[in-house]
């Protein structure tokens, strides 16, 4: 009986670790970028950046996407937010966000982070902040 109790306590203590590990694997971070590599600068425009770099929950670059809304004359923020949500993005990093973009991201359950520097450094900071 004592052994079963101890095993139960150990299992309960490990559950948050397992949940946290699983949730970090499901994270998909998009970085609004001026270039196509991790050394590229984070764009100062979240909705009208040239590219979105997609990273998995471990910080590995998995996809580079040409932003289909970079030349939009209006509605770029909500359109880009919807596009990123369809890609499974859970966080967007950019230098600046417009109010419409922020509202659209929130409605899609996508968090946002302002960052100035390289895409790789931005993702490292985002992942360190989630731990």
C-alpha cells in the first residue's frame, strides 16, 4: 500500500512536466522576417513583412513562406492572422504590430511578441520565456 501511494505521488509530480513537454512540441512560432534565414532581421511590419519563417516548438526552422499579403492595400492584418492560424501558428514575432493585427491575432488565439534583432534570436527568447 505504501509503495502504491509513493508511485501515485511520483506520477502526479511528473504530469506537469509531461504536459509542458507536449505543449512545447505543439507550439509553432512564426517570425515576420525581412529574409529567408534565421540570421535575417525581424521585420518591422507584422502584417506586410516579406516573409514568415515558421519554427517548431524546439526552435527548428521548418518552413519559409512568402507573405501573400505583403502588398495588400487594406486588411493585411486580419488576413495575415487568419492565414497564420490556418498554418497552426501559436505565436507571431515582429518588431511592430498594428492594432487591427493584434485584435485579429487574439481572435485566432495567437500570441504576439515584439522583438528587434534576428529571427533566430527572437525564437530563442520566445522559447526561453515559455519555460
